[in-house]
């Protein structure tokens, strides 16, 4: 029961009590203020250290858990790690960066109204209410990223604020109580409880969270004790929660490492399989040796499926015979037994069942399959088989079988892998079959082309003989050998002679090309003067140029050496080039230039005609090709002249090409060795 002091009639007790109360109030207030400040400072420092310890623990955990995910750029693992960090309510912001790429940028809403969700607002975390740190993450001494973590001092500030409010309230209540209590009551109900409370607070401040706090008192001191006890309990629970979170983080870290190892292993297996498939594809595209290709496919199938041996069977047209074509990992005795008593259509072997069902078939444990017919397979120690059919469209062409010496079901990944290798095997077989067909067709085409060339050569000779007779008799008639020819008939005969010579030139072109293709055209190698060859050709085309009012120009140096080659064929090349220049030039000039450079004749035939587009500059040297290939073309010809000229130049060991721009004329150039001997061209035969 509370007792209140009453002043005496003389007022002396009241005055002393009041002065004592004033002094006590002042001293107690000062002590309480100092105690509160010290306690708050100690708590703030301790909480600050705890926050820093949490922040350091989070950074150390990041340094342990994040290097591998950041190296592999596993964003899911990194995000899971950040979610685990945010279990700690003091963490309000986390940012993880790898190679300038923000992997995670997460913030928690804080009661001050600050919500950082972007890199641009990250400067607000540098306020006094937050504690932030960054750490570079390294994988095998190589930087792979950086983590930034921010924790909030908000809880610390709120608790400190509550303590200050409590102390102020307590001081006010104490001052009021002192006025109504005596020195004894003050000592009994204030000094002693405060001393006990101070001792408890000191032990709590030193980290003894299991200390007892006397909460039996009433009034402000009792309330303060209960608050202190509540604070002690809250801190104790917070530490327990932190320890639980730490344990969970450690467990998650172990689980995370296990997941990373598993995913890394799966990725390594996938990369190995893709590299093997790519290697087989390169082999298929680069090698025509079907045995090498199939052997590599079977070897990769065995190695990547982690089996012990494999065989690729080939099925004949009837589908009744399985022939082991490629073996890997088998000894000679087993291969011998396989050839003598191999699987047969309709039996209970794995490859027969796979071909019958037209889908992969496996026997996980041979010891439990009494119907399996091949005893030597079990005798060799094999316990599990997997067979995949080889299909070309809807037709069976073979099967791929792998064998393993320990029982167990093959996983779907292995089945899919073998189906991929089976598809590669079918492609390789198809390529080999197509190559054989192409070789056969090429041989047939070459033979037909040779027969065609021989036929054209013979027919051209047969056509030229009667045509020469016709031209001869026409010339005799025009020369009045058989009497005077009337003018009306003479005009017709002249046109007949002109067209006959044109037809003879066409037949000669076909005959020359046929001889070249049949290998029957030879060069008559003799000494010649390049100037004489050029003058002979220019004299021959002079009349044609005069009819079109074209100017002919020749540029020949006086010091040209004597050449050795087939002068008649070289003149034929000149005639073709100059004749084409006259044909395709409507106005202007045609110029022939000859020079000698490095023991080679360099010849250029230029005109001011219509020119050639770039796509036509290569095609015009092919047989039967003309720039205007329509039936209504203005210029005649067979399209063989340039092709024959190219062959003749190449037979001399030279080269021919054209420089032209459409609408601006053309310049045909060719080079010839000054001296052509037997060694320069094996197809050349010297004729005397």
C-alpha cells in the first residue's frame, strides 16, 4: 500500500522534503538521462555491430555461393539466393551485377517512404538510416560480378526512440511520485528497483540475454522493467531467428551447390553429345568413304551411351538377312560368332524386335529374358541391349545395337541419342548410294558426250563434202564455164554461194568443236610471224568493215620476235575476234594491238560497239551461247566461235578474257607464249 508524506504544521518537514525531492529529482533525472544515453548508445553500438555482422555474413555467403552461378550466368540460382537473403528483414536492397549486366536489382519498402527499384535511385541508400556495402565476386581469381547489400537502421532507430520516450515518461512520473513519497519509499520503491533494473540492463548489454529482469514492481520502474524484459526477449528471439536463417541459408547453399554440380554435369554431357553429332555431320559432309563414316558413328554411339560395344546391321532388299557391317568394342571371336549365327528376322533378338516394331527396343536384363536366342551374347558378359531401327522413308535398311555389361534400363536420353546417330547413319548411306549413282551417271554422260562428239565430227565431214561440191559447181557457173549466165540467175547464184560459204563456216565450227571434245584436234607447230598473221586477218575483214564504214587500225611494234605455234589456228582466233567486232559495231573503229611482254604475245582487239554486261562476260566463252539467244536476234552465228577460240588459246598455253562495259564497247584480250613446244602442252602434237 502506498504511503504519502504529509507536511508538518511548522512546515519544516515539508521544506526539507521538497528540497530533498528537488535534489533527488535533479540527481535521479541526471542519472536517468546518463543511464538512458549510455544504454541507448551501447544498444545502438551493439545493434550497429550486429547489423554490420549480418551484412558481413551476407557478403561472405555471397562470396561462397555466387561465383559458380555468375560464371555460368544461372540467373535462377542468383535470384533464389537473393530471395533467401531477404528472409532477413533488415536487408532492404540487394543488387548483383555481372559484366555491366544487372542480374538482380531488388528493394524492400521501408517505412520512411523510400523505395529503391532502379539503379538511378541507388544514391538514397547512402543516408544515415542505412548501412551499405559492396563486394566483388571472384571465380578462380577471376572477377565474375559484384554484389551490393543495404541494411536498414530503422529498427534500431525505432527502439532508441521508444526508449527515449519511455525515459521521459518515467522521469515525469518519478518527479511526480517523489513529491508524494517519502525518502524511504523513494529509496525502497525507486532506488533499489532502479539499481536492479540497471544491473539487469548491464548484463543484457554485455550479451547475457538469459538474465532475469524483476518485473514484479509497479509503476514506472515496473513498466520500464517489463519493457526491458520485453526488449531482452525480442532480442533473444531475433538472435534465434537469425540463427535459424543462417542455418537455412547454409542448407540452401549446400543444396544450391549440389544443383549447380548436377546442372553442370548435364550441360557437359549435352555439349559432348552435340560435339559428337557435329563431328559426325562434318565427317559425312567431308568424306565419301562410307566405312569411315559409319565406324565413327558407331564409336560415338557406344562412347556417349556409356555402353561397352556396338554393331550396325544392314538389311538386304528382301529384309530377310541381317549383315553386321560395322562393329566396335568386339573381339574377333565374338564377330565370328555374330557372322555365323547372328540375329534373324522374326527371332527374339533386340534388333529383330526393333525392326519388327519399327521403334527403339531394349532388353534391360538378359538374364531374365529366356526367349533371347543368342547364347554367345550372354556368354560374353553382356546384360543389357538397346536396338534402334534405321529407316529410309518407310523402308527398313538396317539397325544400330549397343551392348552393356551391367543390367539396367536405358534412360530416354540415351534412346534419343541413338536415334540421332541412326538418322546420321541413314544420311551417310544415302550419300554413299547417291555418290555411286552420280559416278555411274557421270561415266554414262562422258561416254554419251564422246559418242556425240564423234558423231558430230563424222557428220560434219559428211556434210562438208557435198557442200564443197555445191560451192564448187556454183563458182564454175558464175565463171561462165557452162555458158553465159543471165543476170537474174546470177544474182540468185551469188546469194547461194554466199549462204553456202556461211553454212560451210558453221559446219567448220561444229567440226572443230567436235574434234576438240573428242581429243582429235591437234596443233601444227611451226615458226610464224605475228605481223603476217594479223595483216592476213585484217585484209580478210577489210571488205566487211568497209560495208559498215568502220575504221580498222593495227598497232604492231617492229621488234616482235618470231613465234612458234599453229599459225592457222591463231589466225582463226584473230578472225573470230575481229569478225565479232565488225558484227557488233555499228559505227566507229576497230583496233588490233599486239605487244610482247615476258616471252608472251599480248593481243587486244578493241571496238566501239554495244559492249557486254558483266554477267555475260564469262558466259560468252561457253559453247552455243550468245548474248541475244532469242530466235529473233539481229546477229547470226552458232555461238561456237569464242568457245573454239578459247580452246585454241588454251591449247597454246595462253589465256583469253574480255573487258567491257555495256554500251561502251569491248576489248577482247588474249596471251600466247612466244614459243610453244611439246612440253608446254601435252595435247599439242607437232606436225611437219
